[in-house]
């Protein structure tokens, strides 16, 4: 008999006090997630789930992105069972699923409508044809810009800008005396922070992390050109302290009117167009992520998804929660609370078909196309032995990607040259794949 049913019987016979005492036997589901706006909104709306499921109590652990990744990885590799639901991505899910660390997601209710979930998202969260996480939101990357500042400077943003054009625009938009910066970009160290963005720059400049024999390529002319461009651009036209800015910091800068342009995740569009959250909601324009010598790998593909570790002690309750949090009904709840522009994007085709979404989110079709055209299987100009646009899809990348990110962040901060940062990064990446046995 479920605790809630026992509670109802007791309440009828012995009054509310006995009922209250028994409610302590509700299943507690501990959720590890990150401090991004969409996840904060999920926590805010979650009492609706608890009300509908009085036998389940939600316990939230909200962490900064890099910390979440460390904690989730430690928990999953040690099987400690600290978390019942983890917010993980397109990098971890297939690898952890393959290793048997995640529960496969089968027997989803008919009204969940799995076929409505964008196929790219499902594929990215599967291993050997088995789904291991449900997508909470899916993103690619794009260029945001201030239409008013462009008009004032007599500039026109093309639908597909080049990085050379971006640099020219940034120069013209920068007015440091007025606290106005031509461009904001990720500089904060982390494989999923600065390296997610920097890798797309490297890709489109014709670079790759490894050649076909797993020899690291970070000292190649293409990497040097890409990272020199990126570091110079941030030093010249970026905000002070750019080496500490990740997604959230740049979102704050952009939405408060400090950046002329920002190249980052498509998920930010809903926040920038939301008048409650953004001072530039009626001034923001968008274009494709910039390209240099090749369009390959110029825009990433990422999903933040909800998965259940095998070590969870509350797997059934956890599954019920993640089904709710990624459902059509949840999207309706967000629309009611925040407006249609702010619903979790990239997951459901039905969202993009809604007239309300089309009207509120002028970027909707563009974002869906960016998600569908990002190609993790062919991310670079020259062939590579790995998959992933903004990451290398091997377990070791989490560690060496972050170390390389620290070097690149150091170059942005002026603590070392780009050549020094790339030489250190190359040695780290080479050592990691050699020790892991990739190099023959």
C-alpha cells in the first residue's frame, strides 16, 4: 500500500496529525542540476509535480556547471547513489549508458509521445539504440546582436557572418568609456565552458583536436590562427575579466545591454527576448554562428538531459519526475508562467508547430534548423577519429579538455601567450590519449 493511501485511511479515522506523521515516508528524489535559468524555473514549478504526486518529495542540489559535472561524475563512477536524477549532457549520456551506469528509459507512457521528441536529441542521448536520458532542452549555437547599435553605426549583420566581419563589427561597436563592449564570449575555463565555444572557432578555422592516428593537433597553424583570433578579439573588444565569464555571466552582460554581440547557445534566445528578464528584448537580432574557412563544426549540438543513475534508490519515482519535467504538459506550465518565448527549446516538434510559440519566438525555426544541421559525426574539415562538435566523445576528454581550457583562459587573462597555452594543451591531450591506449 502506498504511503499516500495509508495516509488517506489514517486521516479519515485518526485525524490529520497521524496523516502528517506518515507523510514522512514519502520517497525523496534528489536531483542534481545546474544554475541555468531553465533549471531554476523547473525548481520553481516543481511543487505542481509534488502536489500531483504526494508520495514523492523533491530534494534539489543546484550547482555551478563545472561543479555539477565533477559531482555527477564522482557519484556515477563510485556508484554512491547520492543522486536519483542527474542533469547531464550529450557528452556523458551515451558513454555512461554504454557502461551500464544509467538506467535505460523504456516503457514511457503513451501520452509522453516520444516520437514528438526531436530525433537529433533522441539519437544524441542513446547508445546502441537504447535511450538513456530525456532531453530537458537542446541547443546549438548562434550569434546575437544589438539591432539598435548596428543601425546607429550603419552596420548590417549578414544571415551568415564570417569571423572577419564579426571582428570588424566588434571594433566599431566598442565604447569602453561608456561600458559598451563590442563582443562577449566565453572565457571561463572548463571543457563545457570556454572549450565548447573555442572548439567551434577552431573547427571553422580548419583545425581538429586529433588527427586520424590520435596525435594531438593543438600546435597546428589552424589552432594557432583560431585561438590568436579569439584571444585578440576578447582583449580588444571584450569586457574586463572575460577569462572569468561563462554562459551565465555573458547572459547577464548581454541582457543588461553591455554587449554589442554575443556568440553562444541558442537556448539564450528565449531569455534575451523575455521582457521580464532582458533590457534589450525589443532590440536583439540573431544570425548563424560565424564561419571562417569551413562551415563544418561552426555551430555545436548539445542537450541538457535528465538521467537516472543505476545507483538510485528511488528509480520509479525519479522516472515519474523526469517524464513530467520533459513532457508537453511541463512546456505548457512554463508558457503560462514565463511566456511562450521562454519554454525549454529544441526538444519537441509540437512546440515549434504551436502558433503561440511562432509568434513569441521569432528565432524558433532558425534554432530548430541549427540543431538539425549540427553534425557531430563530421565536425571538422579534415577527418577525425572522434565524434562531437564542441567536445571529443571519449571519457578522457572531460579531464584533458578542462586542463586545456585553463591554459586558453590563461591566454585570455594575459598570463601566457597563445603559443604557450597551445603547447601545454597539446602535451596534455597527447599524454591522455597515449595513456588510454588510443595511439597505436
